[in-house]
């Protein structure tokens, strides 16, 4: 899957193959983690959304 938010290595990068190597390592890590890695990301996202919602609730309740 393409990562459109990451433009890739810059033209002044001293190691042009470093970006691809980093991508390959991350892809292998995600491939080996499988479903548990996915659920960890989902629960992290839900926790972050809950914290943001709680902060918004506090701000609205105070003001």
C-alpha cells in the first residue's frame, strides 16, 4: 500500500536507499505482527479518541 502522506526521501538525503530499507523493515514488522498488531492499533486509536472527547467534555462543562 502506498503511503501518500510521506513524500519519500529528499534530494539531499545522504542515503537514498535508507528510505526503502526502512519501509521494508516496517512492512515486515507489520506482516509478522498480523491481527494482534491491528487490534493494538485499534485500541490505541480508541483510547486517543476517548481522551480527546473527555477533554472536549471538560472544556464545554467548565465554560
